[in-house]
């Protein structure tokens, strides 16, 4: 058995995994707090072996590193995960989009906490 990672990673897990096709698995990234487990959003994994009947929380997040951003306001993370039951390293997953925005707030990313979306005044898209 592997020791639990340091906070806040000890409260992050991939849960409710479902297989799509032969090589894509989608899991829900969840964050545990005093109010229970809250879903941060979906995470898709390519070429990850999926075993049915593994339980509710097959992967624990052990660490996350911010990746270079294409757009400053949209974070991207590369997170290392491991199998909860065996403690074996399960590789890494990219977390992007709305899931990454919610994760960045959990991780205390000050840039993301300060960011507020504003309409582009030069945009031709009606909004």
C-alpha cells in the first residue's frame, strides 16, 4: 500500500470511469471536502487499460504540473495517477478545459482565481 499524497492531492481522485471503444476511458475528476465529493469534470484517457468492476475510485491523483498555456486564461495540467488498490503507477493524464479551470481553483492558482472572462470588444460574434 502506498502512502497518501500531500494535500490537496490526497483529496483528488478519478472516479466513475467508463470505457468508450477499445482505447478511450472517461473518468470524473472529483475533489473531496467537508461537504463530500464534488465533481470537477470529465477527464479522458487514451490507451488506458480499463478493467470492469474495479470499484468506485480506481485512480488517485498524486501530483499535477501546469503545462504551457496556449491561451493564458485556460490552464492545462499533467497529473500523475496511481491505482488505489495496488498502489501501482498508472501513468499520467492531461486535464484541460472547464475541468482544468475548476482544478486550478482547488490548487490555488492565483492567476486563475483573479481571471474574469470579458467579452472581446473587437469580436464579431454576437454574445
